[in-house]
C-alpha cells in the first residue's frame, strides 16, 4: 500500500507540473507580465533624481551633483535642497522656475536662491544671478550662483566655505498678494568642479559639517582624507630639487686635482 500511495503521489505531481507547463506556454503574455521590470535606477546603479523639495533646513531634499532635481509647489512656498561639497570643489547651483501657460499674474515677481553651508551661514556667490525679476507676462526665470572654492580648513571668523552639506533655498522674495498660491514647477541642477592643488591648505576639519539635516549627504567617492593633500607632492618635490641643487653645487665648488705649481710633500 505504501508503494501504491507513493506512485499515485508521483503521478499527481507529474500531472500538476505538466499543467503548469502547458499553462505557461498557452499564456506567455501573462508570464511576462508577472516578472517585474527593473527600474532605470536599479539598472544603472544610480539613485533616482528627487522629484520633491523640503520646506525647511531639516527636511531639505538631498541632491547629488549631476542630478536634475524637480519639484512642484505654490508661489509663496520655501523650497529647500541640500548637496555635498568637499574640499577643493567649486560648486555651481542653477535653479529654474516655470509657471504654467494658464497662470495669470497681476505684477512682476522677484525670485532668489540662497546657499548656506553646514553651519547655516549664507555663502556669497562668486558670480551669477542669485536674484532675478520675472515679468508679469513671462513664464520662466533661471537663477545661478557660483560659490567660492570650498576650503579644507579656515579660521572661524573668515566665513570661508567648508566641507559638508550645503543648503539651497528657493523662494519668491517679492510677490504681489494677489499672486500668492499660484502653482509653479522648480528644477535644480548642481555641478562641482575640482579646483586642483592650488586650493590646498595646511589643515583639515576632523568631520564634515553635515549636522542639522534629515538625510546625510556624502560625495559619491566619499569625503576627502583628513591628512592627504597635494601639498605633500609639492613638499616632496621641493625637497628633492633642493637635494639635487646641493649635490650639483658641491660638484662645482670642490677641487678637481692638485693646483699647478704646488710641490708635492716630501
């Protein structure tokens, strides 16, 4: 009896497997639909670009340099993003405000972007237009702020930009009361260039300034090391050149033999 039951069990399993196979062949579309489609972010390994912005420093949305961040809001709102900037970076922030075609405004509006470092000190723009006026009949305005080179270390009183999280705030600085609450689309692009060894200094922060943010931002290749800088190469190169110069000077000044007319010692 045990043998009969085992054979019946095997036969039943074979029938079920055949039915499943036939069902899969009869409905290939359903089988394909059941398999999940990988998202673009999962395919290339890069995080998706953010599609919203925060409303304060603590809720600022993290953006990596090179990403195209977008958000939808209403005029009068404050939009906040944050991005990482390491020592030697020259960051450029570009924000674009676009109002719908059906938007009717009674007066011109002034838009501005402000950039703050990890200590929430407002950083001045090296160049660019961080404040622009959008005419009543215009729909798009672009704001740009090129920051100064981020320093690895600075005196507390200098207000120099330091490594860490940087916050971007976008808002309408001057807006008619009748135009408050109109919808608009915002886009943010952040780029960072390396200033090279000319921006190196003798000193490093023990930790980057990333406090006070809801999400921790960090460059893709991590923060710069706390001890290495291009000055090591310049120092080593200078020492090598000094040693070679000393050897060359010694070979020029030392005697090449006994002077003429000097008798030999007895």
